[in-house]
C-alpha cells in the first residue's frame, strides 16, 4: 500500500494554507502602512482630489444609467406587489428604502469594482511591469506613499458620492415609472418617502456601508496591482482577481453590516 500519496496531499494542503496566510499577513501590513500614511496623504489633498476625479469619471456614467434602470424595475415590481395589498401609495417609501439601505451601496460597489477597480489594478500593475515603481524606490520615493495612498483615499471618498448619485437617480426612475407612467399619486409618493425614511438609521447606514465598501474595493484593487507579476499575463490575472475578490467581499460585508445595523 502506497502511503506517500496521502502525506503528499497533506503537505500540498498545508503549503497552500501557509501561502494564503502569508498573503493575508502581507495585505494587513500594507493596509496598516496605508493607514499610518493617511495624515500625510490628506495634507496633500491635491493628489487625492485628482484621484476622486479620475475614479468618478470612470464610474459615473455606468452608475447613473444603472441606477435609472434599477429605479425603473423597482417602480414596476414595487407597484404590482403593493397593489395586491392596497398600498400602492407607499411605492415611494419602498423605492427609497431599497435604494438607500441596500441597492445603492451594494450595486455601486460592484460596478465600481468592475470599472474603476480594474482600472486601478491595471494602472498599478503596468507601472510595476514598466519598472516605474522600482525607479521611484531608486530615487528614494516611497511608491506606497506617492501612488497607493492617494488612490485609496480617492476611492474611499468617491464611493459614497457615487452611491448617492445611484440612489438619487434610482428614486427618480421609480418616480417616472410609478407617478408618470402608472399614475400613482405624486403627493403620496413623496410624502410616504419623507415620512418613512430616517436620516440617521437609513441614509446614515447606507453611507457607512458605502464607506466600508469603498475601503474594501479600493484596497483590493491596489493590493492586486501592487502584487501582480510584472508581465502582461500577470496584470491580466490581477484584474480578474480584483473583480472576483472585491465582489465577494462586498456581498459578504453587506450581510454582516446589515445584520449588525438593523439588529441593534
């Protein structure tokens, strides 16, 4: 009986787990380094402002269009569901709560990961492949401080702004379908929304979610670009990992944050 094969499989499993733990530790160290650089980065706000503009331009169009169509769908589905119970006037409340609590932050983060996140990973990866990061280190310039930190804060600030745009455009889409097309009373649509949406509990929790998602998606994109192999294939695989890991992290964190926020 050959007993070496089970031990070889066990050794491979242990090696894989050890490698993943090393990657997690390296990522935590990089994130802690970025946090320590935050005061210096925010003092040079011009660099952060440029990244907010860059990331916002990459994602604004797709987020606005997606928000409009999500609002259309919420207006239709919400009306036909509420009509069964004679509560069609609450359509505005349903659309607003669905967007500011869940769909706004989550869908914005997923779109941000697929559009701006991949752009960040490809940018950092190409800089590494072109040895620009190594050249900065040779000139005694910290690439983490000069390249990664402004982009991290740019993503953190841009994400809540983009989520607000998504929710606002989605509410407008729900109004167009519910009030203009179907004929729900406009006064009831807006009054139910204003009376039922709490600024701190609903809007505030949505903003907090978008900030957490901004940190997560942006850091995953930067880490994958910074650790990508300096080849075209390595950069391509890094962009794929960015979308997969960031999307899964957003969905998992959404469950955890929702359970914490609305159970207290």
